[in-house]
């Protein structure tokens, strides 16, 4: 089992920045990817950004150039730096990890961007 705990959400104004963190614990051997998804009210959960153990990244088109995903393998932590935030980025952000073909999720952290 993998446990994921997010932190760093909050309320900001459009154009500002936030940094989310996600610390993983438990059975960490075999994690091949970590990252972030988000879900707004009434919408499906969608990919924001992922990063493989080797450092390859993948971003949603809507956040490319504004968000940066990174990971510290020594600390078992993944980060999401969010710049130039827009009201449409308002969502609950979920940390994600894939291990041995099983997906794990954090409890989510709210990000609210006011206009």
C-alpha cells in the first residue's frame, strides 16, 4: 500500500502562484510514476501533470507552460508549482502514484483562484 498526503492548497487571486506538495509513504518500491489530477464540481477528474521515476513529464495542454511537476526521490515527494493561476484552475487537486499497475490517490487539496 502507498499513502499519499497533499499540502499547499489555498485561495489565491488570478495571476498568483501556489506550490503543492505530496509526500508518499508505505510500500514505495516499484512506484513508476507520480503526479497530479484535479476535479472541479460537476466535472470528471482530469490529468494535470505526471512525472516518471526517471523524470519524464507529461502535462495537460491547459497547464503547459504555467505548471511544473517535479519530484524528490530521496524524500519520496512530488511537487506541483503552479504559476499564472486562472479562475478555471479552481479544483480539488489529487496526488497520484502508480505502483505495480495499481493507482493510489491522496485525499485531495482545494485550490481556489479568484478573479
